[in-house]
C-alpha cells in the first residue's frame, strides 16, 4: 500500500466514521472506533499494507476520533495500549517469519543500528518531505484541501458555528481529519501526497454539507 491509497484510506475512514457517528444510536460509536483501529492495522499488516507511516496516521486518527467524540473517550488509553501491543506483535512476527516488508526491514535496521539508524530513517523522511513540499505540485493540492477543510472556520466563523450546531458529528470529524492529515504528513516520506489525499477524500463530503448552511442574516422583528 503506497501513500496514495493510504491517504485515501485514512481520510475516507475518518469522514465515514464522522457521518455514521451522527446516527442517534450511541452504541455505534465504539464500533466506529474499532473500525478505525482496524484500518490502521490493515495499513500496517505485512500481507495487506506494510506502510508504517499510514498505519501511524491511522492510529493517530483513531485516537483523535476517540478524543473528540463523546462516549468512547474513556477507551482512549486502552486503544493506545492496544495499538502499541499490536504493532510490536506484528513487527515481531514479521522478523520471526523473515518477511522483507517495509516495517520488518525498518525494525531490523533499528534493532541492528540502534538510535543512529532510527535517526537516519527519520532524517531521510524529513528531507524527502521538505523536497516535495518545495517542488511538488501536491503542495498546491494540499493547500487547496486545507482551505476547503479549515477555511470556513477561519473565514466565516458565524456560519461555521451554525453548521457545527446542526452537524456536531461532522464538525468533530473535521477536527479529527485535520489531525490525521498532519500525522500522515509527518509520518511518511512523501507526506505531502498522503496528507493532501486524506484531506481531499475526507473533506469533500464535509465541505458539501457546509455549503447547505445559509449565511446568517439580520434578525427580523
């Protein structure tokens, strides 16, 4: 799984979870949280994704969704522990099985070289991100997606507040989506692409919902 499909996966997952969280049944919210954990696991699984950066972004998105959504917030720390144990178990299984996946190679390299090897991996990812941010056309896509997703709250705060009152689940999903996109940007060597696609995929439906909100006008006597 590359950063392209990974960005689409985590962005669409957060937006879909936000839309379904608007359902009146509260019991659906823990199930949505588990679904987001499953997406993170799918991205990190050697047989399906083996994309560590997208798996981390998906995990951050699941935690952000739990934080912003009333109800499953008490599961936050249990979720973080579950993700940590699952990640370590997956890495261990890959090493024992001899699978030459993205995550397996990274874990083996860090286990052999220690902190300098980990610093080298992080440095290469940051350098690639900085290069793409300066020269890639995906930077323009990312800026446009940010404007669509976060712009209404900054430019039309009254209209944003009115929409938030009418669609609180989507408002919370917007916040979780922005956190997820930031994690996708920081955790991938081509994070500009992953973050842009996460925002484009997840923010399209949310932006369409905001267009239905009418501009607040003067009160009539």
